[in-house]
């Protein structure tokens, strides 16, 4: 699965952990996934949710980004966390 497909996840549209304005903006930009694609995203998420909390923390996100081939700088990962984390 390509990294761009991960960001097409329909779970962004209904994710209570994203700020409302971020959810609304993503919902306008992301077409819904087919059931098989959604299953792939959920399986990939589970691989990186090491502590099985149902959320990915800073360290898990950094590992996920690097595994997907993105050079994850600390400042960039922190920006992602600050933008999408509500707690």
C-alpha cells in the first residue's frame, strides 16, 4: 500500500481525536476508501500502535513515517502531532 493511500482513510472523517476543523477540511479532500483499502489502513495502523491504545503517539508516528520511507525530522513529527492531537 502506498503512503498516499494511508491518508485517504475514511477514518479521518469520523475520527474524534482530530480537531473538528481538521476533520471537516480532510473530509472535503479525501474520497472514501473501499472496504479492502480501509482494512489495509487499519492493519497498518495496528502495526505501529505498539502499546495498543488505539492512538499513535509521537514515537510511534516517527517509527511509522520512517518505515514508510519519509525522513522524519523531530520538528516535523511534532508539527503533525500538534496539528492533529487533541489531548
